[in-house]
C-alpha cells in the first residue's frame, strides 16, 4: 500500500503552547496510516496545548527531549502555535534534534509557525515553503522561497499555513513519510553547511 506507515516511528516535537489541533489531527492521521508516534518535549511529563488564544489540553510526553535520539525516528512532525516554536528555537537540543532529520535526508512536516524552528536550524535556504503569513519575511530572510499555498513539498519537507490546511497537510505528510529517505534533502543540507 502506497501510504502505509507500518513500522515507521514519527517524532512530534513540541513545547508548551503548541496549536492543539496541529498535533492531534496529524497524530491521528499518522497512527491511522500505521505509524508509531512519540510526543517529544522539553516540557517535563506533560505538555500544554493551546486552542487559538486559550489554554487547551495537557498531553503526556512520551520521550523527554533530553532522552530522545533523533536517529530512532523515521520522520519529524512540527506543529505550530506561536509560543511552541519560539521556545523550541531557544533550546539547542531541540534545534539539533530537528537538524538531524535534514542531515540524514529524513522527511519533515511543519505547519503554521512550526517552520520557525527550521530557520534556527539553518535548513530553509533555497527551499520552497509556506507557513503562517507572519513568518513570510523571516523565512525569506533565511533564504526560503515563501509561497502562499495550502501545502508545499520540497525535497521531503512538507509545509502548510494554518489549521484549515490540515486535511491537505496530512495527505502530503503521509505520502512523504511513506516515501522515506530523500537523497536530495541530504545533499541540500550538506550544501548549506559548506
């Protein structure tokens, strides 16, 4: 089956303040496709979601960030929310965790403000991407080719703008995660380091 994720492990990297629906709906879609998902977080035993501008639910952290090994995962999901990526980008271990997936050519999916962490990781230069509109200038300044589209895929990196885009985001994310390793992504990461 083309979009079967059986046997794949997906890390969902979040800090407090992630947009709840950007974790719950993609997580459910990944698990329905057969993937095993782990919420990875620097936030202790539980991590706090948000629903727009109000506190949402708490979620169990499966693997604390300081114990997580990026090499144990086949793909990475980065939900958005304003506070979540702003916190993650200040944590060197989170930046390195995300960077690993690009260095190894593993697929990554980031929605809304999620790409903010990827700017800090130095992996957006030369990539066609989308995001929540407020990140447009930040992504362009970091060298990305920003476009206002529902979902964009570039060398194994899937990006979308907002919660309304989740159905298309999920579909493309599962397709890319099923495809797996991207040699072009690994070459792009190597080129950005030189």
